[in-house]
């Protein structure tokens, strides 16, 4: 029984990796930088995307694919901040997006007008770590209200990510949270992580994030 | 391929339900009330358990089983607040606990000395909703920093829960969060939910929670 489960799972994952490779090729040939935003529920991914679209949406040709278990709430929120189509994927209970869903969503987007693509994954620090979506990099978002130990408790997600955004820094005066300890834990798990400290709500710390995104575009080939 | 996956999944779930039924029988015959605490990462489950053990640990004979993906951090934290064994289950990547793990964990606990059992599930608002652990009820914990819409976005978890704890109410002055709207969304999804509003950090709102737990014990048979 256990063996059968593992076999099936391996075949599903292998198929996903194949599809992710073809998504990656498609994005690269269209010269689109794609970031897969992962986090626990309520860490502020959607607010960060709203802010990012307000500032860079037109300048960088930003498109968004949202993944939600049941609703299109995030897509509806984000759609108010862009004139482009926001492609919503409802996973129907699954705890992550997969490459097939991204491939289908890309069909609906105007890739010629897109230079930067955000994929807002399902709020979940476990499942999405295992599923490649053909993205340039995963970006893990965590917030100062979640406690410093999240990188230790969900190490795979922090290892699979190239960037980490520590969000809700406006709440630091009100919560027991040691920033240095949290970043230290994250570096223990993944020494190559690059950090952004932000408050998507107040706008604090967003300038380095915007500069980073501009640099990913200016560098031409996002790979 | 898809059909094969679904078949295997159904057999795994059916086997889990069988094991959960036997766990439930075992807990009932030992007259132990068992609650399965579910939430997103960082909502405050562990702090709530620390507080609960400090106040009720000896009085109610409280035992704890913790589930974590990789670490035993939560078990180590909780162990400082009780003289009893805290049973840690490391899921090794899985996004939820299952009934077999609980059955094994029960073997290590002194059931004669236990009247109340908390199972602290993996921080995840998706997967644990589908896995019965033989518990009396699931209790979903969410916090005012996560946004009001979590019940709508993770409806299965709120439907499967009989109780909901809205935590971190000490942060209400500092975050954009409408309590009535959040509770309304939760009731839309599950009209039978019973709520507790707490700050596990400051202790606000814990008295009704403690009274509830005492009532579950005093009522004798927890079913």
C-alpha cells in the first residue's frame, strides 16, 4: 500500500517536472521573469502584490496568476490594481498549484505585453515547496506576527526559495519578535537567501523590493 | 493516471478513517476529551497551549501530542509547562497528522492520568481538514493579523471545526481587521461554530476558554 502510494506520487511529480520545464522554456523565450510567491495564509502576499501593481504594474508589464483553494477573492482584489487580466486558478481543495495549471493560465495571458509574472500560490508553507511551476525563483513571504522559528519549522520552503520577504515590520513594536534571530534561522536553513524587510500595509521597505524587480527586468534574460 | 491516484487516495483515507474510529473508541473508554488544534503557521497554537497547561495542566490532567513537519520545537516549548510527557510526531514532510501517528503516540502516554488531550496539528489550513484523528472536535485557531477572509478562503477547515479561536486580539488596535466581519464570514461557512476571542500572549479572553475546557471534563463523557 505504502509502496503503491509512493510510486504513484513519483510519477505525478515526474510529470509535473516535465510540464514545469516546458513552462520555463515558454517564459524564457517570451523574456518573462516569473516569481512564485509562497507563504502561510495571511502573511500579506496579496497586499504586497496590490502595492507592487500600483507602482510597477504598467512600467514593468506585470501579470498575475492567483491560486486559491476555493475562492477567487485574491484575484478580485488584485484585479482592482491592474488593467490586465488576472488569471485565477481554483485548486478545488489541493494545497498547492501545479505546472499544468500554470501552463493553462499562460494561454489566457497576453505574453507579448508581459515582462514580469507573479504566481501567488495557495497559502501553505508545506505543499508548494515540492511543486515546480517553471518559475525563475520561489519567494517566501513570512511576517513578524508568525514567530521567529518558521524557517526552522518549514525548512524545505526556505531552502527552495531564493528570496525571503519578512513582512508586517510595522507591527514590530507590538509583537515579541527578534528580527536578527529570525533572519539567522533562515540563513541556517539556506545561507544564500536574499532578504527584503517590508510592510506592504504602510509601504515601509518597498523601495528595495521595487528596485530588485526593476533589476530583474533590466537584466534582459531573467534566467 | 488521475484515476489511479484517486483510487489510492481513497484507500488511504478509508484506512485512516478506520484507525480514527479505533482511536476514538480508545479515548472514549479512557474518558479522555481530545481536541485537534488546527491553524495556519504562526497563529499562536503553541502559546495557547503553554498558557492552558500553566493554568489547567494539573487540574485537568492535560496531555499534548504535537505534530511538526521537521522539528520538535513545539514539543520542547510545551514540555517546559508540564511534568507529563509531551509526545512529538515529526511528519517528515507531510502536511498533516494521521490517525496511525496518534494511535502510536497514545501508546506512549499515561492514559489513566489523562482527562484532556490536545493534538497540535501541523500549521496548515488545508491538509489537516481531511484527516480525522479520532478527536472529539477540531478547533481552528486564526489570528487578527491574517485578514478577515480566511474562513472564506479555507472553508473546509472552518466547516470541519466545531470551535474557532480568534487569537492575537491584543493587536487589534494596530491592524486593519474587522472582528464582526471575520466572525460573520466564519458563520457563513459554518453557522454552528462556537467562538473564543483570545490573546494567548497577554491572557485576554482566556477565562471563557478555560471554563469551556473545565465543562468538557465535568460533563463526564466527552462525546
